[in-house]
């Protein structure tokens, strides 16, 4: 372990999508981990083989209970469309990763949910005097 660090940690060694996933998908779990370790060793040195404790991989393409997608803007689209995507339409407010500053990520879904909660909470109470 490098000087000055203690304990163990976790590293996301590869986050791969689109056609780049195909070579990984065809490998066994053990070979995926071995490939990731080899890549890490190229960057950080051979000592990572000794420090490695355990690893896991996950292929969403091979997972039977998931599907779907997320928004992916083309260049300039996010700047151009964002104000309209997240603008309320009457009493309807829009949350979701696509209506955030981090489209395509859970971070964006949470961020937009908080925004919409504030929008709704900050509405004038039209029932107060009824
Ligand atoms: C394969 C894959 C891997 C991903 N990996 C990561 C990752 O590693 N890290 C990360 O940050 N993000 C990841 N994402 C993206 C992340 O999952 C999304 O950004 C996030 O889930 C979006 O949340 P959301 O609430 O906006 O939408 P969703 O999670 O899609 O929720 C929308 C919900 O609305 C429901 N719904 C749809 N239509 C109707 C209707 N008419 N009536 C009622 N309900 C309806 C749907 O069933 C769904 O439950 C991944 C996405 C995919 C597809």
C-alpha cells in the first residue's frame, strides 16, 4: 500500500457504454476483472496486483430485469432546450434526469426532484382563504 494511506478502498475500474461494452460483454467475470487490473497496472504500477482483494462486474445488457435508456443531448442542445424542458406547464412540473443539469445520471434525477419540490412548495396557497 502506498505510504500515507491506511485500510482498503473501492475503485470503479471501468465504466463502459455503447460499442465499447462489446469486448467486455463476451468475457467471463474473471477475465473482465483481470483486464481491468491489467489496465490499472498500466497506469498505477504492478503493485496493484498484490493490493487487489476482490472485484465484481455488472453488465446491464445481460441483466434480465433492466432496460430503458436516458437522455443524451447533442452538442448545444442542452443549452438550447434546458430552460424549456424544466419549465412548468400550468400545474404540471417536470422532474427527471432529462430536466436537470446532469442529464443521464441519478444525480440529475435527484437534483430535479429537489427543484420541483421547491417549485411546488413555493407556489402561492390558493386554498388558504377557502
Ligand atoms: C443501463 C443503465 C445504466 C445506468 N447506470 C447509471 C449509473 O451507473 N450511474 C448513474 O448515475 N446513472 C445511471 N443510469 C441513469 C439513471 O438510471 C437515470 O438517470 C435515472 O434512473 C433517471 O431517473 P428518473 O427518475 O429521471 O427516471 P426513471 O428512473 O426512468 O423513472 C421514471 C419512472 O417513471 C415510470 N413511468 C414511465 N411512464 C409512466 C407513466 N405513463 N405513468 C406512470 N409511471 C411512468 C417508469 O416506469 C419509471 O419507474 C443508468 C441508466 C441505464 C438505463
